[in-house]
C-alpha cells in the first residue's frame, strides 16, 4: 500500500468517525516558542492547555513534522527522519482512554477491504502507566490483548507534561513486533534500541494538573476539568511495516532518492545491510539514507517558505542541504546533485503534496542556488586549506627534518566556522597532501562554541514531545539570532 493511501485511509477513517479533518499546518511552527512543527498537536496546543475553547470536539490530521534532534539517528536507526508525517487524532473533552484505544485497535487491525490497515493484532504490544487501570482493563478485558503484551512503566517513563505547572498525563504507546529476526523476545521495555519492537503510535491522555518541578520531579496536584486525547502515529513507520521494508528510508516516498543517488554514484545500496561491522559498505548505506532524508526535508522546508540562511530555520535548511551534498561527495559525486535528487524526491512526494509541483519553479531555484553556493564555498575553502597546508609544511621543515606537518586546530576551526568547511573534509584533504590536523584543539574549540550556545538555550516543554529538546538543538544549530557557526556532531565526523 502506497504511503499516500495509508495517509488518506487515516483521514477517511476518522472523518467517518465524526472527526473534523484539519489540513497540515506549515513546518514553520505556528507556536512561537518553537522553530518547527514537531508533532501533530502543535496547532492544537491552546485547546489541550484549555486556554482556548476548541471549535471542534474531535479532530484528525496528517501533520508534516521536522525534528532536528533526530538528525544523528537518521540513516542509523530504522525509524528516524528529520522530516516525517505524524497522523493524529485528538479529542478535546470528548472521548477519552477507551475511545482512543478502540479507534487505534480497530484502525490498525481492521480489514484492508474495509479501508483499515489489517495489521496482525498478535504483533502489537503496549506500554502504559503502571497506575492506569482503565487502559489496562480496556486492553486486556475489552480488546482481549494478553496481559503480558501490556507492559507497565512508572509515570516518569511514560508521562507527558508541558514542563511547567499545568496539564499532564500518561501515554499509552503501541509497538509493532517485527519478529525474532530483529532481536530477542521480551517486549518493548527490554528492547531499548526499538529495532524489534517498533514504536508506531503514541496515545497521550491528558487528565491531571501538575505542580512546579524540574524534569520528572513534580507532583500531580489535581485533575483537569476537561481531559484531552492527543495521539501521534508515524506515517513512515506504518508504511515501512505495511510495505514490508526494513526501515523508513526504503518506502515509496523516500527510496526513489536513494535509487537516483545510486545511479549517480555508481554505488549499490544495501551492501552494508549487516550493520556497522560491514565497514565502508555500511557507511555508504548510511550516506545514501542521509541523502534521501535530507533532500526530502529540504524539499518540504523550501516548499513551506523557508530559505537558506545563517540562523534559525534557514540555518537548519542550509545544514541539511550541505550534509546531503557532502554525503554525495563522500559517495564520489563531485558535480551538482540536487537537479537529479530533489526532482526524484518531489516526484515521490507529490501524490500527497501537489503544491510541490505547482511551486516547483521556485523550490528548485532556491535549492539549486544553495547547492551552487556550497560548491563555491568548498572551492574557496580548498584554497584556504592549501595555504594552511603549505604553511604547516614549511613550519615542519624549520622545526625538524622529517617531522610530519600539522595544520593547527585553530585553522581547522576557522575553516569550519567561517567557510562552513566540515572538519572531515579538512582531514581528508590534508591527508591527501601528507599533512595532519590538530583535531584535539579543533574539538576543544567546537566544544567551547557549543557551550556558549547551550548557555543561551531557554528550557521549555510543550506537547507530548519534549519541546525543550528541540529548542536546545535548534539553538545549537543556529536557532538564535546570533550566528554561532557550524556545530559538529558524531554523524558529521563520519558521514558528512
Ligand atoms: P522514538 O522513541 O522512536 O524516538 P518518540 O517517542 O520520540 O519516538 P513521539 O514524540 O511519541 O515519538 O511521536 C509520536 C510518533 O511519531 C512516534 O510514535 C513515531 O511513530 C513518530 N515519530 C517520532 N519521531 C519520528 C521521527 N524522527 N521520524 C519518523 N517518525 C517519528
Ligand atoms: Mg524520539
Ligand atoms: Mg519513544
Ligand atoms: Mg513516543
């Protein structure tokens, strides 16, 4: 089943069950405290907090999301995209736990002939709050799921709140067992990596009022006058299960970019399926998945009006494009890549987002210009690096005969900070000329810069996702007004 159909079945199902269907809002978050829309609930925050009366008691949507905090997971886990779509159904004072569980079970396991998803119910596992007797009874007695497949967790591990006094509640997460080929038995709690027991749907039940406190250290001080249900199902995750693929990068909406990148680079995707022990073949697979993810995120961001820049959203977009281009370079492709890759992504996404086709002239122009600018940056950085390499060689010759020349960490940092020249590129190109780089000093300088950015970040949570996480990362990625330079991550070191 194509992803676009999984999507439309969602909307049809909830429309038939009296939900108001709301269109996706922009990736540019309507909630001013966060840069991007990170979850389906973002446009409904006032109704969940009760600060505004909801115009509809029940709502459903398929929301475009960006989560920059998952960037280092991309291509390495099976299930994290920087862009993804969150299917959601919401109740503002209408149905509660039983109703939400009934819909989830019916839609996931009901027959495909009736417009549902037809998953095998025996593969579904739940995690719930250990004191949530209503959910436990409903899953085990009414739905009939064996008790061992409903795993119970302390509140701190399965709760949601805004991070401040106000609404709070416990979640019920639904996980899909991909089978013994992906890990041992034991259910989602034992499977910390989530490789075998894939989290697909999170149901949040808002019913309490919480008091002051940091992190999970707070008391529940009362009950909400109006409860709310806020759910999120990962469309790509359901798609990779239903399309019988090993991960979300191989579904119909993402894989065509991998195929296009294979054709451009002459690489064959999948040779690293054994994982990190497959070495370079694995790294190539990761790069191809990173390319497919980042190109799609860039496409969707530009489509929503974001433009490359040196701070905030524009910086995130710039970084995604650069990482994609850089990954292609590491796959051996030096020429412009987006004319091929972005087109492939647009063609894969346009069934669900026809506006990509109508806005294509602008979208492609913005993207291609940014790739060209980066390619010029690479060329300029190369000149600077060559100068630094020559200086290093001369210094080494003066110091001691035969000593290996070293480019100072400060020079590498400046290349990175001022020219956007990634460290691994500096390392690679210096090595080609027989020169080392003082990487330790470079890392120290990067850490100092990150610390400055972190010290700035304000803490705030909203939604069943911890929005604070996104704010921190966005700040690190240049979310503030001040340009803090390029941040380094584990993935940068090996992939981009
Ligand atoms: P995970 O634990 O796998 O990182 P999560 O608990 O952070 O997921 P939620 O905040 O509960 O995710 O979001 C609701 C649903 O959205 C998840 O159950 C999942 O199906 C989907 N989802 C979350 N993050 C991503 C992502 N980066 N890429 C694709 N789907 C995602
Ligand atoms: Mg997550
Ligand atoms: Mg989770
Ligand atoms: Mg979750």
